[in-house]
C-alpha cells in the first residue's frame, strides 16, 4: 500500500463539507477542550481551593465534561458511516483499534462528568480522582485524534471512492453535528 499523505495536507484539498474536513475541524475543538482539562488538572494539583461544588471553577469543569460528552455524534459518524466502508474494502485493524479507544473514552468521559457534577467536597480524594480521569482522557484522546488525522483518514481517503464518500456524507448528515459545532 502507498504511504498515506499527511493528514493536514490531504484535508486541505477537500471541500469544506467533506466528512474528513468536518471531523478534523471537530478534532481541533476537542484538542482545545483537552488543553483546558490538562490545565484544570495542573491547577487542582497545586490547590483545590475554589473547586467546591457550585463555585465558578467547578461549574466550568461540569461544562467542560459536558462538552467532551457532546463529541458523541462525532464518534457515531465515524463508527456508523466511515468504519464500515473501510472494513468493506478490507481495512479492518485500524477501525477496530479506534472503536476500542471510543469505548474506553466513553467510560472515562462519563466518569469525569459524574465526578465533577456530584456534590462532593473538593478534598484530596476528589482532586486525586479528578486528575486520574483527566490525565487518562487527555492522553488517550490526544493520541486517538493524532492517529485518525495522520493515519486513519488518509488511509480512508485513498481506499474509498467518490460514491462511497457520498454515502458516508449522507449517513453523517443523518446522525448530525455535535452541539459545540451547531451554528445558531
Ligand atoms: Fe474516533
Ligand atoms: Fe475522530
């Protein structure tokens, strides 16, 4: 198989509403959320002051966790529209690995949301658990996004023809956008 083109370069040649372009744009937004989460964990390790339930910083964490959960339509578009078409043309390993990442991330994002939403005091145990889950999400989702941008999408662009992409786009439109990209 020919080496895939670099993800960013390949995506620049695509129309703005091409599914890969949309996914890569959503990845940029998700990377921004991960930067915020990483910073929040760094701050919490220094001091848990200000993280009590109902405080502005805690409310911001609840919103951040909710934004991460709202990536669900992005993952569903990949799982339901893209991966089956890759599997149809014999590319099975990479979609399988990405599905496993999605499953792990779903559990971790739900755990993060439950943890920061609960009325738990901001004590040492709260911070320890928060940082543990946040570190996991930051590491796994950053790596997942990198693998999709640089390997999986370029592979898909090479392997799937125009008709396949039209079907993928129709499926993506049926599933719909993430709330953080919906335009007013
Ligand atoms: Fe993914
Ligand atoms: Fe993705």
